[in-house]
């Protein structure tokens, strides 16, 4: 390998540090200018000279390129008089290091030059892969650290090819790791060409006496997927399986075989044998397309079968450390969130699996590609990705008697929701009250109202506080309106105007829960809201608090009528179920029962007619009809906020009333 002099090192390093307008005022400095592995290096960062100017708190991440992978750590930044400083020990195998600074959602990675530098060993030489890594950091075809570079920093494939050639020039032994990236790059630049050179590289790898399995697998990918030489690929596979009978490829083949077994009870002993042959801890850093796509599904089939057929969670606890990490979120959904949502299980019943899954998901050490996140970034990633799971876990904790711990979880995800979720806001208010933080309740409700994400219970809480302050609720509605975002109101009105229709609609007669016939065709002159729902439909039931808010608003208006049409019910006692449900939730909703479809014999005649005529499917579904008997809106689904739904209903009704 060609030795680099200290002067040469300085020249090279200047290429990789930030390009500043003034040479004497660069935002980023490295001390010493030539970082040496195994020794400390100091970074200084002056955010006043960057896009983070004015930010009071700056965070930083340092990325180490080691063994053909990036690994991130948090920079322990300390503010001095003019800049932020941090000191790190350069790892022995680190060929390139890169820094990123951020505040909130804003980040600074150095613009075109990036905050990146090569490292050197104690002899003044670059470490293997340094030049290649410098190019790959900034090239979209071979991008090794997605999301790091700003757009202006990216280089084209031709320049990337230059850096690969530089690596080969500086390090003659680099061919064993450059070949794979060169093949991928050339296949992008000139598809179908250079196959002879690629196969020559593959043969070179096969003739290496010390080729590890990961290098051989890269040779296999080049032969099979790029050159498409099936004969060569078969030979390489045979070589890998011979040299590494319990290695990565053998493991992938076994994953694929077990995945295709249809009977989950047959899969179970196969999975146990698989884990003995291929222990999870041996493959923690290994990720392949096959393992990513199919291994988690094998665990799902085996564990779910035991839970569903025998209510047996023992396999969950047995394999919980082996289940691929982010599959655990899916496990929590199916074993905790869905049973709670459908009232199949109580919080007490789901608590043991909920606790086990949650703790494993949130505390398992990072491995493999997860190491591109620093610890702070990884926690933030999990909070963002799993916020709905964490919200439900807080509910489970509260329901099982640990409201203080539940509130701690709510605080962790607070900024992820930022008052935009009615479910979060309602639960947060309840926990504030339970834990004695009464002074925070009303400010939280007000913040929720500004985002139009609140529940009837929160509104009643605010009303009581208003009465306490003003002795009556005479001007409460005016006060409430003043809290709402006028900009959001205008956006909603514009959206509703754009989605308004004007179609003929046939109106039918149906019976209410007491068997009394209600003929909608005789209600001309009224604004009619039809809400198709069912007792078995979770989103339907979740939307009813918002609809009740709107019903309450117009309960004394003779020109507005709401009807909640129970459709597609199959239970013989569905009417009694509805009565019980309405009573439990204190709903005052006028329920009608859909007619029986003579063709299908199902109780969905009115729904079927409208779904076909107006081309929609699924429930909940709402139809808003004006006083002239014209259909003006057809709205499917529920977005999760009772107040937003009520606001939407109310605004549509007011728009129709104003148009008369």
C-alpha cells in the first residue's frame, strides 16, 4: 500500500472538510487534522455559521466506517464560548469518520463537502476501503449511509468509478472488496457490459484461500443476478455450502424450506431444530433478503398457532429473544391491540404478553443495520415507529394499576403526537388527573382543541372549568370557537366545497329498534345524515362519540335529522346488542335497521343499493342529503378524532343550511 506523507494527508483532508465562505471561519474543525486510529480526536462545531444558526441546543452523531459497515454513536457535545466541542477515540478499524449535527428536525452534514475525514494508522497510511467509502458515502447507486448527505454533496457514477479506481491504485489488495461494488456500479452505468471482467473478479475471489462466506456470497450475487451465469452461480453455491455447512447460505435455504411448510404444527419442531443449528446470537449481525422476508413469518405461524388454538403463550416467551426485532411490533398488534380493540380480552388478560413484547422491543440491543443509528437516534426511531403501540401499552399499564408508569410513557411520545391525536390527548388528560397534575389538564385540552383533536369528555371537562370561572356557560360556545384554528377551519371548508356532489338519491323506509317504520322519503325539506355502521365494526363504533357531538349540537333543530343505519348484522339478537351498547355509552342516537336484501337474504338492502349507485364499499360510511333530497357528500371511514368528525359534520350541515 502506498504510504501517504503528512503533507499529503493534510491536502487530502482539506478535500473532505466543510467548504466555508471565509477560510478563517469554518464551522467544523478536526484536531489533530490527521486523525490516527486508537487515538483521541477533537471536533469543534460553530452552528452560528451553518443552517442551525440560532439554535440553543445542538446534538451530534459520529459515524464510523468499519469492516464495510457504518456504526453510529452520539457525540457528547459541550458548548464553549463560541462553538460546540466533543472528543472521541478513533476505533482501530475505522477507515472513515463522518459527523452530523442537528436540532429538532433540522440537520447539518456539511453541505457539498460533508463533515467527513479519512483516518490513518500509526504509519501514516490510510486504512483499507477508505477511498471507496468516501465515494460510496456520496453516491446514490452505492449509497452506504442513506439520508446523510445533502443533495449538493452527491457525486455521479463516473466520479464514483474514479474513487473505486483510486482504492485499487492505493491498495492492490483491495480487489477482494472492490469487485462487488464495481460490478453493481457498472451494471447501473452500462447494463449488460463488462461481464467478462466481472467473472474474472469472481474467479479471483474463488481462488482466494481465505475468502470468508460474506465475500463468497457477494461473488454469488454478481454471478447470479448481474452476469446471470447460472452455471457459475451453482458452482459458487456448492463451494459455500461445502466450506460453510452451517453458515449464512445454509441458513437461508433452511428458512425458505421451513417457511413453505403449510402446517404450523409441523413447522414448530422444525423451528426448534433450526435454532439449535443456527443460534440467533451467531447471526445477529447478518441480514439477508431471505431472512428479512421469511424468518419472522415462521415465528408468527408457530407462535400464533399455539395462541389461537390453545391460548398458549409459552412459545412467545420461549422465542421472544429470537423473533426478528421489528416483527415484535406486529406481535403486539395481534396479541394486544386487536384483542383489546375487539373486546376479546381485558387489559389484565393481555398484560403478560404485552409486557414481554414491549420490553423486548424497546430494550433489545441494536444489531446489524440498526447500528447506523446512534443510541439517541435509535430511541427516537422506536418512539416514532412504535408510538401507537406505546400509546396502547400506556393504556394497559393504566388499566392494570400502574398509572404513574403509564404517564411516563405518554410523556415520551408526547411530541410525536403533538396534540394531533384525540386518542392520545384524551388518555393523557385522564392520566394527568389520576397522577395529580390538575394544573396541566385545561392547558392540554386547549392545545388539543387548537388541533381539533379532542373527545366529548374533554369538551365537558373544559365546559365545567368555564362554568367554574364564569358561573354559567352562556358564552361557552363563543369561547370554544375562539380556541379553534381559523386556518384549519378555512382549509376544511375548502376541502368540503371541493368534495361536494349533487346527485339524485332514492330514500327508503326502515324500522327502528322498536319495529316502528321510519320513511326517509317523507322528510323532504330536512337535512338528513345517514351513518351506516355495525356492532362488529370497530372503526364504526370508534366514530360514534364524534357523531354524538354533532347530534347534540342539532338536537333541537327540526330541520336536521341523523339516522344510524345498522347494516350487515348477522346475530339473531343484534337489536338487543345495540340497545345494550347505546346504554353503556350513553348514546342518544336514532338507530334504524337495514332492510333484508331479497337476493342475498342479508340485512344490507339499503347499504347495497347505495354502495352500487355511488361506488363505495366498507363501513363506516356517511351520506349527507340536502333539503331538496339531493346527495351532497359521500364519506367513507374514520380518521380517529371525534372532534374533527363532529366539526366536519357540523360544517357540512351549516353549508347546506346557508345554501337554502
